[in-house]
C-alpha cells in the first residue's frame, strides 16, 4: 500500500463523507476506503469494459450484437 498526501476541497470532503455513510463505512477514518472504492468503480466504467471485451475476444467469445444478450 502506498500513502499519498492530497488536499481536497470542502465539497469533496462532504461528498466522501456522504459516500462513506451510503456505503456503510465507519464514520471515522473512512477516506481511504471511499477513495479506493470510487477509483475502482470509475476504472471499471472507463477502462474495465474494454479490457473485459478484449479478454472475451481473446477467449473466442462471439461479441456480435445477436449474442450480446447472452453475456
């Protein structure tokens, strides 16, 4: 694990606290957990889908529109 120091705006702090409560994290010391989950989610949305499709294609899965419902 790598420690980094960042400065966040008050609004970002409010959003992190809201997400911590929403996701059920403890009210104290939740910043790292929220940031990790947020990065993982955004990564999957932005990059993961294309990586997943690439891996499926490498495995020979037919990704044509007629078979997308099966995925």
